[in-house]
């Protein structure tokens, strides 16, 4: 059971890794970042809704008392994370944007300790300091800001929304089906983003052409979009939900961190994006610190509130 869970989580992380690179093809073809987010959420949400209507209709039931939670999940955990991340990758390499998003576990540790007043192991704070130091190396703070400042803020904001997902994930029980939550969350996010994306103005003809990011490989835009919806969204989320039921939060977070490596590899292979020595070194420190912080908060004896669900990072 454990090895099966590890395998599922591993595949899920690599499926998520295609999210940013595939989105860049849509953006290069002429879609604005928010339009690409809307197309992804609407397509994936409708597909998952159709599957659940046929295979698992009970998963779609929402009690009236849970409506505010579902709404917040759609706004913060889906729309916020996706929109901010997709805008960030227009100003930053995919790997850097993912590293910023993976500051979320550290943000959760800080929130749990200073807002919820939950005592955590010292290792949790050591991990947070290591992650922040790693982030300083990534942006080469000693030479001023070497990365786009707005992109940096957008990436951190995506991480904050992702942390919001983590914090919300420990507030629902067996009365909420994870698959139903994901489906309604995606559709809800599409509704929230409707006035910003204005799909009636999306250049739909872009899906009929091929796109070539600067220094990247040429791909059909429709193919990139279908891969993003089917693999990087629906398949990734379904596998992730199944993995988290088989693994502890600490182990799941460790495997989920492979998305950063996978995203950088896919971006290198398809987009020609590379990371410098300082970005690689700082990235390893960010991941190490985030995992140390999250693992420390998930050890036996730690308060349950400090343990976030790791599976839906990214996105």
C-alpha cells in the first residue's frame, strides 16, 4: 500500500510539472495569463464534473453549511494560486516561479505558530530560516534584485494562496469528497475569473496554430492545452487525492516537491529555460528548508493543526 502510494504521488508530481510549460504555449500564442488560467480551469472542471456525474455523483453533493468553504476554496486555493502563478511565469522562469510557490509550507508554519498560537518543533523554524536564506540566494539579493521584482511578488503571492489551501485543508472532514471539492473548486474559479478573463474576447483561433516560445520547441497550441487539462490538471489532481490517502503528509510533501524539479526539467526540454548555479543552489536550500519545516510540524507529538495537506501544490 505504501509503495503504491509513493508511486502514485511520484506520477502526480510529474503530471503537475507540465502545468507552467504548457501554459506558456497558450500565452505565446496570444492568450493573456488570466485567459489561459480560465481555459484550464473551465476545461478541467467541466471534464471532471462530467466524469463524476457518471461515475461518482455523490461526490458532487454539497451541504448548505459547506458553501462558504467551497467558495473560499475556489477563490483562494484554485483561482488565486493559478492566476498568480500563470502571471508570474510570464516574468520568471518556470522553475523559479515554482520555487517561490513552494515557500507555502514555510508560510503555513509561520501562520500556525504566530496566528494559531500552536507550539511547533524547533526544526520547523530552522527549516523556515533555511528556506528564506535559499530564496535570498535564488534572487541573488547581495547584488540587488536580479529577478523581475513584480514576478517575484507574484510568485510569493501564489505561494501565499497555496498556503491558504494548506490551512483550509485541515478544516474539512468526511462530509466533503475531495474529488467533488476539486471539481467545484475549478468551476468556481472559472466563474470567479469570468469578468477578468472575458472568455468571449479570448482569441480562440490561437488554438488552431502552433507556437514556439523563445528558444523553445514548436508545439500545436491545442495539443499543449489538451495536455495541460488532461494530464497536468485532471490526472494530476486525481492521482494526488489518491496518493494523500495512502501516505502521511510529510512523505506526501517530500514526493510533491519533485514538481519543482520536474517543472524545471520540462521547461528546459521544451522552452529552453535554464537555471544558473545560484538558482540551483538556492533552490535546493528552499526545498530542503520547506520540507524540514513541514516534516517537523507533521511529526508525532505535533499538534494536528500544524499538518497541512501537501498534495495539491501547484498548480
